[in-house]
C-alpha cells in the first residue's frame, strides 16, 4: 500500500523540490541558465532590504488575514455546531457557506474591483447616504482591498475544519460544565476552545500557507502597488531569472515550514485527531 | 505512411522531373495543404483572422498562440522546439537571437524587401532623419550570414526578423476628466493627478516611459535612454519611488485589459498606454486621447523570425507566408487598428481612400472610420491623434530596449514595485 504513495510523493514532491534547490545555486543570463554552484542568488536575496520588506509584508498579510478568518470562521462554525439543532439545517446552512466557492477564485476576487472602485457601488452608495463627500480611494488598490479579498477567499478553509472538530465534541462535557456552574464564556474558553484547537490549527495552516504562497490576489487587489514573496518569484520567472526565483522559493519554503513547525509545537494534531 | 514500392518510386521520380522542369509550384501545390506552421507571439498580431486568410490564400494551416511579452521571450529562448514562426519584438530579438533558436532569412527571397520602410533597413525614415535611442530595429535586424550569431550594422542580405508591425506609443489621457491641454511627458508625475496616474509594470518598457518623464521634467538628460548606467537607473527609480510613496499612482498595469479598465472606469486619467487600448476605451463610448507630446514618442517594432529547426517544405511555406504577409492584406488589417505596416504602399491596396487618408496620411476622415471588427472609431472630420505617418514615426525619441545592465534594472524595478 505504501509503495505507490511513496512513488507519487518522490516523483511529484521530492524530486521537484530537489530540482528547485539545485537550480537556486545556478546562474542565469537573459537567455540562458548556467549550471554552477554559486551563492550569489542567496547573497543578493539576503543583502537587499527589499527582501526583508517583502517578507514582512507577506507575514503582515498572513497575520491579519489569519485574525479575521479565525474570528469569522470560528463564529460561523460555533453557530452551526451549537445553535442549529437539526442536522438537516446544519447541512443546508453549511452548503450555503460553500456556494460562493462554486465559482473560481479569480472571479470572486476580480468581482470586488468594480464594487470598490472610485466610481464603484460602495463609494456611490456611501455618497448617496451622505456618509462621505468624496469617494474613498483606499477602498481599492490598497492593503485593505488585498486583505478583504484574502478573508473572503479563505474564510471557508477555517470554517470547515473548526466545524468538523466542534461536531465531535461530546455534548455531555458542555452539560457537565454547566452543571458545575460555569458561565457561557467560561464554557467557551475552558471547554470548547481547547477541544477545537486541532480544527483551528488545521484551518490556520491552510490559511497561512495559502496567503504566504499567493501572488495573484496581491497583484490584482493592490493594483501592483504592493508586493509579497510570491510576486517576487513570479516577476523573476517572467524575466527568465529561474535561479533567482528558485532561491526565493527555497527561502519561502523554509519560512513556511518553520512557521508550521512552530504552530505544531503548540498543538499536536496527530494526538488530538 | 505509404509503402515504398517500385511504382511509387517511379511516380515520385516523375513528379520530381516534372517539378524541376515546370517549376517548383507544381509539387508545392500538391503538398502544401498538409503543412502546419505553429506561430506564437504577442496578442497584437496573432489574430485568428490572419490564420483564416492564410488558409484561404495559401492553403496551409497556421496555428496561432498569443502570449504576453514576457512569456514570448521565455518561450523563444527556452522552448525552440515548440514553434516554427516567432512573432516577436525587436528588443526580444536582441535577447533571443544569441541563443541560436532562430535562423537567418535570405532577403533575396523576400519579394517586397526593397519596399520595406527605411526604419528597418538603415534606421532612417527619410534620408535626413536622426536615429532614435534604444534598440532601434535595424541594429538587431541583420546578421552576418546564414549561420550568423551576431548583429551587423549594414544590410547584409540576411535578416534576423522580417518586420511586420510597429507603432509610436505615448501617454493616454481622459480629456473629459483633465480638462486642459497635456503637452509633456512630465505631466505623468504632476501632483495635480495624484492618485490618478498609472504606468505599466513591464520593466523593459516601463523604464523607457520613466526616462521620457525624467527628461521632460528637466531632471536629467540621458546620453542613451536605451542603455542606462547603474547610476542613471538609480536616479530614475529614485524619482519614481518618491512619486509612488507620495501616492501619485493609482495602480500599475501589466495586461492590455487592465489598462483599458483603469482608463474606462475613471480610476486613472493619465497613463502609459498602447494604441489598441485607446481604441478599446473609445469603443465603450468613453473619450480617450492618445496624446502626442513635445518630447516625442516611445516606439516599438515587431517582426517574424523562423525557428532554427525549420527546413524543407515547411521553410518554403514560411517564406511564402512572409511574402504574403508583406503583400498588403495583413498590413491593411493592422493599419486599420492604428498600427503601421512594414510595407505601407502594398497595404494601401487593401484600404479605402478614406482609411488610408485617416490612418496613414493624417487627413481628416471623410466618412465613419471603423475598426476591423466593425466598431466606429472616428466620425467624418476627425483627425488621427498625432497626425500622419511621417509626423508620428518621425518624432520617435526612443525605441523599446534591452540594456547591458538589464538584470540590475530588473532588480531595481522589483524594488520600485515593492517600495
């Protein structure tokens, strides 16, 4: 049983990563790639303050998106798991949450652009209500727009695992807590959240890796005004600088692995599943 | 595959004998229908209408793939087996030619070679014009011989690319939202348009637009905009980074459609733009002008190159295609979109007098001008932005270019976008 899975993993995961690591030490000119062992790509990467700024930006997007997707995702899952009594309604409402996901990522993202634009629906509505006099420029092509799109795109990835773990919480534990005199807030904090941790952690891993690896959302929603690591890589690829793109990809991969490693130290997913 | 029999060999021999005595077209008419040529290039000239017309006029199949300029460069440089004909820009040629993926073309097989405009042969539009800065097409248009790997500065008889399409680019503006005349490139950074300007995020072209702006502001005069030193790149980027941080730019665009949307929605009132994008904005009923500026135009040119692997019947078909390309039908089609053809005089045969007058001679239209797809672009009495061919192509200040310090420039460009 294990052999086919191993073969697939080696062929489609391990080999490509080895390739990327190898190429990251190569050199490139405008039209050719030269096999070599040279640390120049890494030297440039670590020597440029753009790298640090861009990595900071990437973490910033990941963190803010995480905060919002977690609070929205947790609330939605909590409502579905504990406030909806009938299983039929739970399934119906859960499916309702997934409806936006029947269209493609890109379409859901781009549809924000006319909505948030200078003469878009959001601005004209606010003006007609008299809330603002001049259109708000920061609604579109800004960090606000980027994070809005991320939250919109990825909240479901929080809802699903959290809802899943919540459904498996033994209801008698909650009753026991109530019998022992715990308030609603205490039950939430001392019973539900600790038992939902694995779900939260899985959702967090989804959201953080998706946001850190993204490039297209940042490009479209910031109007190319902001950059994250994904955009650095995509720019390099577009300009045929594969070695330098590989070096950036290796650093990004390591960063994401470290972040996930840290998170797994807090929660042992395997034990709690 | 047919079995090789004595009978077939004899038949083949007879056909060969007939072919050699009666002239090549005999064989070619038999086999040409089986030929398929794979062409790729930017969306600009990779049009299905052209492929359909080739099938109709020449009988063989042309498969078109349209990509953006970065992907085009990438494919031409790294996947030589994936195409027969590369439809690329001259600055891309400068990058791709040294890889040996393209083969030199014999100009004696090009029927209309003598009629190709001077820009692509000796660099001069008229005998007394000066050659603009940057990667001027004629500097990378010729190689030393059939196996040439370098470029030569004379008409050697072996071309790297056969020129097909070119134009002079400038800034696009929304006259209705600006409400005053715009005459200089420096207006792009005018604080009056804070949060309403845009520039394209394609480094090799964007840097040239930046250079035009910097010169126009009087900040610096480049000895050669097309080949900047590191200090010059730093200086240019510094000026634009400051402007970016002050909120001058609403967005940066990378694809044609993005530029159209930014302009049509009013997010942006002044930006770098390409000619058909202006047409697209206008056809939505939104006023948009391709504003001629005092400092001149930033120009670009494209051409067709043959894959090094192309030989035999396929190569003959490719030459046939090139000759057909320069024969006027495509030229007329492209000129009606606002581009120029490498052999304008043959295109004239495929355009009405009104169209020729409006697009090429800069005369007021005598009737409605429509695009090849039928949208009205101008009414009777309208004059083309920038005027005639000579006025526009004669005012070119620089060509799209690849610099010696290209890699440094690209890294600085990344910094600018991340700033």
